[in-house]
């Protein structure tokens, strides 16, 4: 088709994305930008599309004919916070397999706390035979904070497994089998009814630091805490304090204020915390490439793209 797509990510494999994109859109020239400085071989004027994850500042200004920016993932906070975005449509990936991956990870985390696995792991380290009477899923109230595409999928999967699921979102949502709440006025009551809280909010100006010490104290004492969203949604120092005090009994954390998590973070040494390195869900080239190809076709046809991001809203 004569036009080029530039790929930049320090974390995702170009070798997997290039063939997937070319299979979805034959004739597309897919070029890798060099990690670090983002330099690209060939004429920058050929580049019409950019598939990126956290490119260096000034990256987009190199391509005078850019028509579309695709964020390599569902979370776009790092992208929309920039001051060098081009005036072209920006889209996020919305891949059913990403939702499935996230829902399965959240289910694993919830089951781990629901079945008291951290207590059994502690007993094993101490060589103790420790029986914990299992609870049924219906006895456990799980709160899903954030009911977007990924949060909604996770909430529905938890409900399918029999958990007593309630959700909270900024604006009103309706999901079958989920008791949905919305707005800041409803947040304290929502938190107070969450034996296990799953954080799945996007990072925006409104959600940054939303879970501060006061709101964490609203959780039932000993509640389990799971964050698969973004670290800065939570006041990390307040979370550490709540874990130390027993207000939060255990946590599974996939995201942090600073990533990678610094070696001096007290979270590393907490027996009641499981740390995973931001891997709950990620874009899968073979399935996501079709969506990217469709949006490229729409741009070339002068049509509105799917999953467009509003930088003012932050998602």
C-alpha cells in the first residue's frame, strides 16, 4: 500500500508484531524504531502510522505525514500525559484476548485470597499443617473498582464463578448480575462492602491518588487488596501502612508508583504481599493486528476510527 508504520516499544517484541501486522494488512511497510532514541531507517515522510509504547519525547515530530497513533495497550495514561502529541487520531487496543487474559489473572488473584492461599503458604514456610475451612464464593463480597472494558470483563467472570460481585465506576454502568454503583458519593459504601477489592481504574487526573489512607480505611478490616490498574491510583505509602497495621490483610500488586519497583521498597519484604511485574494483561500481536489494520483502513477511507482516545478525559 506504499505507506509505512513505525513501531516503538522497549518491552514488546518487534519480531512478533511485524509479521502479524503484515499478515493483517499485506503491503504495509512495518519499520522498527531504535530503542532509546527512536530513530527509524528510511524516509520519515513515508510513515503514516505509529504503534508505540512510551516513545521518547519528540518522537512524533519526526514524521510529517503521520495520520494515526496506536497505543500498544489499553492503558493510555502515559501517552495522553505528553505535551508532544500530534494532532491526529489516537487509539488504544481493544482486543478480546487482552480482556480474557486480564479476567483470568484477576480470577487467579481473587481465588488466591478467597481460598486463603497466603495463610497456607506461610504455614508451609513454617512446616505447619494448617487447615483453613474453605468459604463458598457466594459468601465473599468482591468489589471491582472500574468497570471499563477490562474491569467489566473481570467483574462478569467473577460473578460467573459465583462471587458476590459489586462494581464502581465514575459514571453509571449496568452489567448483568453485578450490583453497580457510581460517583464519589457512592464510593465509601462500596469500599465498606468489599471483602476483596480489585482496582481496575484508568489513571486520570480524577483517579490519581483516589485510594488514599482515608478511603483504604473504609475497607473491612483484614480485606484483601488487588491492583492490576496503575500504581498512582493508590497512595502507596498509605497502602504500606494499612498492610502493616492489618487494616488490609493481604495484597496482590501488579502495578506500582515507580516501575520497576525499587529495591528499597518495603513491599518486597512483606509476607502478606505478592508482587508481579506488570504482566496481568498485554497486547497479543496475532489477535490485535486485525484491529490495527481495520483502523488504518478507516483512516485511509476518511472514516472515524474505533477505540479513539480523548486526551482531555485521559482515556
